């Protein structure tokens, strides 16, 4: 695998040359500091840019062109990464060595055609395309409430601190729609090229010099910020644990415990914490949480733990009977105290290391994942591949215990079956 960076006027191109795949992936990323009022705008805009364009005025026209390009695939999305709003266009196309001459230029022209020539007239996006994307936006927000798992996670973060960027929804907000229209979306579109840092990633077995030449030909911008603020969010540590119970039309209670990660070093966050989490609750069938809460006491339907790196938060999440809440809290506390006191074996550590090493190897199984790995390196200087594997191998029991001591409970949240007044 060979990686290279090309500096262009207003953006950078990052290429990843690898011989093992028949497809090529191109990702265009736009990044800027997260503002809550921007989320809904760019969620809808992401759909708009792949719904139609001047040359392809209907979604059917785009689908026909993708089919002509040997079933290429394109989608755009808006995601939140810590304190950063990230707008992405992702595009998959066939290695040109399997196609006719001229395919590479055709394939690379297409995503920039959509990006550069949106379906806009008189400073407004096309009304029909806008209505389609607006309905999709509304449907996604309405459907979120039907699934207790995702909805409870968002609500728990809002209950922790509604003003923290960690609580902002990737889906956007229904209340923003009063301020969103085809004109405001076009203004947001233009800001992609003035307010966002732009990077383009290409991964595959392809002539990267030709790729760079074509991108430079079809994508020209005049200005681009060279940097953006830190990804990391400084979430407040609560002196007294907050306990929240909410109700909804759900058969199973969703139980969540949110912890702050206190001043972890870079090594602790990137290398030691994943090993700790595998032992504590990340390996579902062998973890302390699964063994003690589900297997030994049958208190939950499922339980696991994970962390939100850029928010500095550690999460325990379970599906339980609401009557088991207090006992579940006691057992989770017991499991964490055991980690703090070093009550786990060298075999547990070895098993956790093997799990993480296998995950590293599996992550490199597609061009999409290779691009995500490279983006993580670029934005947060993370390790990957053999370097990461070798670091995992060096983690000691003492380091795991030290990480356990830096985890402090912030919030206990439960979403139960019942009406909003708490009646069943």
C-alpha cells in the first residue's frame, strides 16, 4: 500500500494505491467547526446533491448514469465527529482496466458534475427535489422515535448536557425547518467552498497520477480554510450523578450509564482504553458486564459498553426490565470496581488483545475502510495496521487499571414503557 498527498489550490488530494481491489473509492470531505444550527441544513443538502443536478434533473437520470458507469455507487452524508461537522460525498466505481478507453475520465467527471452543477435556478434549489429531500428528512426524524435504542442514546446525551455538542443529533431537528428553504440551502451549499476545509481521498488499484490530473481538471475552488478547531469536546464532570427516567411506547426499557473519561493521555485513549473496554463490556459474550449482569443474574436482554472518543465519554447500555434498574446499577458498579482493583486475569488481557488485533486486520478489508483509516490518521494522528497491533501487544495490566481509575459516572438514564406522566 502506497499513500501520497497532493497539494492543490484550495484542497488536498490523498491517494492510497493498493493492488487487491477491483473497485476504486473516492471520498470528498468538507469539515468545519460544529454549529447546531448548521446540522439540519447540511443533512438536507447532502440528499439534494445526489437527488438531481443540472445535467441529471431527476434521481432516475442519476441512476441511469451510474448504471452506464458499470453500476457505480454514490451517496452523500452529514456526520458529527466531536466538535466538527463533516459533509461527505462517497463514490465507488470500477477499476478502469476492466472498462473501455475513456472510462476513468467519465467516472471521475460524474461526482464533480453533481457537486459543481447542482439543480439550482435563480439562487434556489429545484422545488421538486427539495420536497423529496424534505420528506426524507422528516421521515428519518419520525422513525428515530420508533427505535428505543437510538432514541434513548440521543435523549441521554441531551439530559447529560443539552448545550454540549456531544448531544447534537446527526439527523437534524424538526424545529429548524421554519428557517430552511431552497434559497437558504443554496447559501449553505456555497459555504462548502468558503467555510469548510476540503480534502479528497482516493483508494484503489489505479493510475493515481491520472486521477489527480482529472480531479484538478473538474474541481476548482478559489479559497479553502487551512485548519479547523479541535475535534475534542470538553464535557463537564458532574459532582453528583444525575438520574433521569423518561417514558414512551416501548416494550423494553433502555438503560444507559454515561461516564466521563478524565484526562486520558493519547496512548490511554487510543491504545489502552480499547483493551480495557474489551474486558469490561466490549466483548459481548466474555466481558465482565455480560458475565455478571446477564449470565449470572439474568437482569438484562443485552448489555455492552463503548466509548465516544472525541467526546471523552464512556457508555454502558443495556436492555432491561425497569424493575431491575437498581440491581443493574449495583452490578455495573461492581464490575468497574473490579477493574480498578485489578480483578481480571492475564488471560482476559490476552483475549482482549487478540480481539482488538483481529478488528484491526478486518478494518482493512475494503477501499472504504482504508480511506476512513487514512482520514483518522490525518485528523487525529492515529495509528493503524502493524504499528497499532504492536502497540496493543505492549499494554500492561497496570495501564488498564489506571484507565479504570479515570472513569467517573455522570448520568444514569432509563427510557421505560409508559405515558409521559410515568403511568404504565
